[in-house]
């Protein structure tokens, strides 16, 4: 295990190098948050993919094909459609002015109240969701420390792991700014992808050529290569019914890549509209093939562990822990951390950006001070699961991972209304209240009717859009 720890230490040192290497000339906002729009679109595209890929993606995507088939690719197809819509419809507006935060665009159309409200919702959802991701991402480090025989409780090791992960991420985010984050993202994505390819190759090697052919035929007979679901279930879950899956994937992608500052930041950091469109559409294609690799891992693990009782959500972790030799275990753990740190560093930078521009804090604090503040806040958010009993911990983990589905629909409606030429029939303050009410109503409808997650975003969009349309009708009466 000592070699695995050496690999992790080396990885952290490389990340430190990137942070301090790009620490020069990052005091000004246009450099700290957008790198003066000097970075080539290919690097920004990879950074975008790395940012939206968390450690949960690394560990959970294989579980989908392990317990099912390849139907998750329907949603990935929807992602491509959604990003194309954003690239052609919303993106031109973001490049038409000199805004750094996309929420400034909302403020220019509807006033400061909606601008600050959507910024606040973004802040809360990011702190909750990514704080939990930070907690989950620290578990592999805690596992390595425990295997090395440290005489500390699992909770104590978890705290140490969280502190290490947080300190490294905060340092290179605060000192290097957006430029360091992007190029570190590229490095981390390469590690993440190579880790997945290595795991896939290791499974194939251990199975043997003859066994592989037989097992692939077995998977085909079981229908585990199935991608498209054309059967609508009148009583069951229809999340992956082809129409719902592609439509839901498109709406999720429109919301995340059209209204979420953390992801849109990488797009508007390009030098022109055409480059931004390449970043968006290209990232969707890369994500599709990335999902394909990890779904293949899950299917092969199904036949690799044939007959063994392993929870699907833990099967890839089980393989990594028990089958990967040292020091390759350290490399795979580094891949898990890489997928987490790229998301967390981007969260820190984007939260700093929205409070600098949308709340005017840049009059009082430098970008680095704001980034340090939100990095520390994110660390404390990641400690929440340690203070909850197990049943509540499971609940908040699920809530943290699904909260974006509840907020994205109304957020999309805000930007589509801003894109239109018509003014609001209500004041900006009332519009902000309707925006928040639409989120709460989406949560109530989704939980009360137990709707599939692919329908939550369209429902939230229709609710806010419907409220504003109703306001226009009442105004005419």
C-alpha cells in the first residue's frame, strides 16, 4: 500500500505545481475568472467534460449496466441535442455583451432581484451537491490510510482525508485561478479516462480471450447490450422510455450547460461564439463515448462476478479494492480524486465569480479572497454527513445528488424568457418569488407523484413559463 500512497502524493504535487505555475497575473477579474479568453477551445471542452464528471460518475455509471443494460446512453443522446439547442439559441446572447457571469444577462433583462435570486439558488445547490461529492470523494483516501494501519477511527481518517483533499483543491484554485483550473482539469480528465481504460483492460485480461467471447455472447442473449427502450410501462418506472429519456436528457443538458454558471463559464471563456459552440457540442459527443466505456466496464463486471452477491452501486469499488494490484490501485484512486477535484475547483471559482459580479462583492474583496472563502465553506458543507445518523445521511446524499433536477427547469424558463423580446407582466421581485415557488412546486410534484427524474426538468420549466403566461393573460383582462 505504500506505493499507492506515493502515487497519490506525487499526484497532489503535480496539482500543486499547476496551481503555482499559473499564479502569475491572476489578480484581475478577466484573468482570474476567464483567463482573458486566451485558452484554446479544445482545452476548454476537455475542462467542461472534466467539470461535469464527478467521482460519483466514475463509480456509479458501471452499476447501471451491471444491473441493467445500456439504456443510459439514451440520456447521453439527449445531452447532445440539448447542448446543440443551447449553442444555437442561448449562446449568441451570452456573447453579445461584456458579461462575465451569465446571471448578469438575466439582470440586464429583468433587474437585480431575479439576477440575485437565481445566483443564490445556484450557490445553495452547488454547496449542498458538491459538498456531498467532496465527502464521497474523500472515502478512497480514508480507505488507503486505514489499510496502512493508522490507529485512528474511520471517522477520524475520513476527516483527515477531507482536509487533505480540500486543502489541495483550495490552494490551486485560489492561487492559479481559472487558467490553472482548466489545465489541471485537462490533466485530471486524462488520468480519469486512462483509469477507466486500464480497469476495462484489466477485466478483459483476467477473463481470458476464450472466456471473453463466451461472456459477450451471454450478455447478448440476456439483452444487456440494449440501448433503446420502446415499451411504455403503464404502472412502472418510465425514466428510460425513449421519448422521456431523450427529452429529459435534452432538458437536463439545456439547464446545466445553458444556465449553470460553473459549466457555462467554460463556454463563454472562449474567444468567440463559434469556438463556444464547438466546446458545447463537442463535449456532448465526448461524454457519450466516455459513458460508453464505463457502461462496458459494468457489463463485463456482471459476467466477471457471475454468481456473487455484490450490490450494483458498489461493484466497481469492490473490483478496484480487491482486484487491482499496487501501485495501480493508487493510480485508480487518483483517477477517482481527479474526477472529484476538477468539479470542486470549478465550484469554488464559479461561486467566487457569481458573488463578485452578481452581488457586487468585487468592490470589497479580491477574487482570491472570495475563492478562499467559498473553498472553506465547501469544506464545512462536506462535513455534514458525519453529523447525521445513517438513515438521514442516506437521505441527504440522495437529495444532494438530485437537487439540480428540481432547480434546472425553472432556471431554463428564466433564460428562455430573457431571450424573448417581451417584457415581464410582473415586477422583478414577484418574478423572483414565482421562480422560487416553481422550484418548491416541482419538488412537491416530483416527490408526491413519484415521477421519473427525466420528467422533473420539463415540469419545472412548464410551471414557471405557465405562471408568466398566466400573468400576461390577467394583465390583458
